[in-house]
C-alpha cells in the first residue's frame, strides 16, 4: 500500500524588507503564482507611512483590485496579517496607496487553505 503524503507546511512566496515603494505600483518585481491550488496566501506587512494596502488578482487577462483592512488606512509602523484565496490561473501582486518604505512583506502559501 502506497501512502500519499500531503504537503501541509506553508510555502514561502515572498520575503521583502526595507524597500522604497511607489504609490499604486507593483510591490513585487514578479507576480506570484500558487504552487498548489486552491490555496490561501497569508500576507504579513508593515509600512512606515499610513496608507491603504491592496491586492491585484489577475486571471485570464482580467485584473481585479481588492482592498485589505476594509479599505481603511494601515497605521504606520504597525504589523498586519491578511489572508486571501488564490486559485488555479491566478497571479498576485500587491500595491500601497502612497509612497512609503516597506518595512516587511512576507507571503506564505497555505496549502489547501489548511490553517
């Protein structure tokens, strides 16, 4: 009998520290794609300036912009964690609404949405 082992450890997708960000442009140099679908991307982020954190989801050349924190400003220098669902064919990037210093951005893929 062969037992199939399922990978349940989070996969690191991005790990950025202390980078200057321009308002409403891609934070990551390359869009993220999921390794295992469907999944959950868990994002930990902090900026030195108050602003709105956004996710771009692109599928079949259709781009959707979503707002974290109910579209409210993040507090400068505060650490936030957000989750969003990612499916087959999605590519993901992130924006911030103002010019700011990104203190930290870490993205982990949570396989099969297992918490």
